[in-house]
C-alpha cells in the first residue's frame, strides 16, 4: 500500500487525500469493488489522470470511454467489450476481424460474463465513463444499468463516472442508485505554482528565478484561468519574453523590476487569448485583423441612411464590381439561360472583379440595377435622386470626370465588408448578384 501511494504521489501532485481515498476503495484486488463511483470537479483538476494512473499501476483491466465520441448505446457497448477483451494485448488485424458485436444491454451483459469466464486473469474490471453527462441524452435504461452493472453481471466490476457537473443533475424519473461521490477541488495558487514549476526549462536551473517568474505570471493569469493545461502552455510561451533582457545583457537575473517592465504589457495582452492557443506574434496579427473587421462593421452601422438609399448604395457597388455585359443575366429574371461555352483546354487566369478596384458607371445603369433589386415598384423621383449627392458628400460614392450633367459617372468607394453589413440590414444577399461569386 505504501509503495503504491508513494508511486502515485510522486507523479500526481497536490492530490494526496484523494489518492488515499481512492486507493482505500479499489486498491485491494481481493476485496469486492464498490458498485459505482461518481468523480466530479472543475475542468483540468486531475480527475481522469489520477484514475487512469492508479488503474494502470494496479494492473486492473479497464476501459476508458469518452462519451462524446459515441452517439449510440451500440457504439458504446462494442467499444467497451472489445477494449476489455483485448486489454494488455497488442492489437492486430485479426483482433479487428473478431471484434464483438452488441446491439442491446442483455447482449452486453452476456459478453462481459463470457469475457470474464474465458479469461485467465482474475483482476477486477473497471469501466471509466468520461464526460458521462452525455449518457442522460441516450437510452433511459443506460445510466441505471451502468450504475448497477456489478449487480446485473454478478462480476467484480466497477463503473466510474467522470464529469464536470454535480450529481443532482443526473436524477431521472425511473430513479437511479446513488454512487460513492468523490469531489476534486480546484487547485490553489500555491498548488498551481508547484505544478507549473515542474515544466521549467533546462537552460535556467535556478529554482528561485523560475519560481519568481511563475509567481509573477500567476499574479496576472490565476484570477481569470484555473485550467492547468492552458496555464502551462501560456507560461512556457511567455518565458522567452521574460528572459529577453537577460539574454541581451540588459540586466541580471535578480533585477525583477526590469524583467517585469519588459513583460507586463505582453502578459496582459496574452490574457485576452489564453484559450485560443496562439503565440504572441499570431496574437498581434489577429488583433489587427479583428480591429479592422470591427472598425468596418462599426462604420457601416454608424451610417443612418434611409431604406432606399441603402439599396441605392448596393446598386452602386454592383455597378462598380460587375461587368456591364452580365447585367441582363444577373438582374433580369426572364433572361435566357446562359449558353454553354465550348470547353477550352488552355487554362485562363480568373480575375476577381472585387479585387481589382471599383470601375466607373453611368447614372442610368445604377438606377436600372436599383429598380431590378428592389422588391417593390419604385418611382424615380426627386427625393430619391437627392440621396445620390448626399452619399457623395459622405464619401460613399465619388463623381468621375467633368461631372457632365447629361450623363454623370460615379464610382463606389466602399469595400465588400462594408456593403455586406448594409445588405444584411435590409435583408438582401449581395453575393447572389456579384459576378465573382456566381460565374
């Protein structure tokens, strides 16, 4: 017993009480196993790691199942049966050919009994159902059956449910037996620092130096994130930035003030992307991209244009970025279907009109497109035409040339992201009328 506990405590830190409790329940293979265990706690608190490590050390036959990966009870049963049947053996092609098939609960129980009787191993069987809350959405008899599996099979078998929610969320109308509950609390600040210290780089062997860095790192991140995996990734990612002044010879290891000034802004910036698993360089690029997209959206939403003026702007964009010869096919509903063109073996480079900048268009073409895309019949009157110079003043349109009154020409000055936001506000899908997306 002491040897096993020492083995576990050396590999899993800060879980001594839970290790002792779990070992007292399942550590003796000669004693009957409990019927079921319910292990719960927040994400990344060592639940699955501790259970799997203990079972491997005890050499119990066990099967670990992530319930998210199985959408039906048939898939779940077959995975468990074949995992236990082939436990400890290297899987070959013949093993896959001889996989057991199971369609229902009774067949599952029969197969478990036959596996135990055919096996020369007398060790207990443990079934670990990770993300077990998914069982509530499957067959109604599935969860009660797993909790009573020892009673149903008459075998020394244990079912362990591992999840992130409390047992109160599991109650069903038919009723289920209460398992033994084991709670995994979140790691404290000191415990997280102790775990992260294990991943210190070999280049900096000074214990005090790396402990100071971990304490400084957690002073920023610990309040907002308790996930060990994310904290470990981000601490290793930012360490190079932390030691940058030392590498460049600007300060020494004990100059904490200079080191903090160098990394403080980086830590606060990376706090926003801690769950995205990106580097500092990726963070800068993505931030700039998101700011550009956000600014475009805000700018488009800030223009309180009249309803028909928005359609006029959409028509101007279509006139700028569609070839004139395609207007009939794009906007006239009764137009003939496009004739099939002969196959040309020689590949031609396709030019995207939305990538080559706006083209000029006459006023009558914009008005014709406006009438075609509007669902209602609209009279072109002075009030409607008055919106055009307004949009020119706002910088949405620009006049081109000498501004001839007989046939003025314009150019649309907004980009695709901008006009897409305007289109969504009036319930119009502009991509259905752009030549680049339908030709």
